[in-house]
C-alpha cells in the first residue's frame, strides 16, 4: 500500500462530495462518504475535513503533501503506535 502526496492533493481538490481517502484492494481511492458502504473491506485513511482541520486552508508544498502521506502510511501500518505529529 502506498499513499502518496498526489493522493493527498487529489483528496484536497476533488469535486467528490465529502471525500474520504481509503485503501481498497491494495490501492488508494477517493470515495464520497455517502458511498463508503459499497467498499467492503476498505481501510479508511482520512477525510478532507480531517486534513484541513490539521493544516488549515492554505497551499501545501509538494514536501508538505509527501510528509502528510508518510505520516498517514505510518498510522495505517502501525495503528497501535503513537501517531507522529503531522508535518504541515
């Protein structure tokens, strides 16, 4: 499973209503919250709202996006560990 800065960027700027980033069948997807029930077995990573709450409404650099992606990968792969602070 790879969550990338591009995935975060897509989540932030998609037209999908109430978007959520999920890992489903080994790949990332952006899903509307209302449609999440159709993704049995998907791992919910985060929503656009959660990211905006953490970083605010500002432009993020490629480095910021990559740092967010790395923090999310760590959280998904090691849910029992204390989460790292988000870099942005």
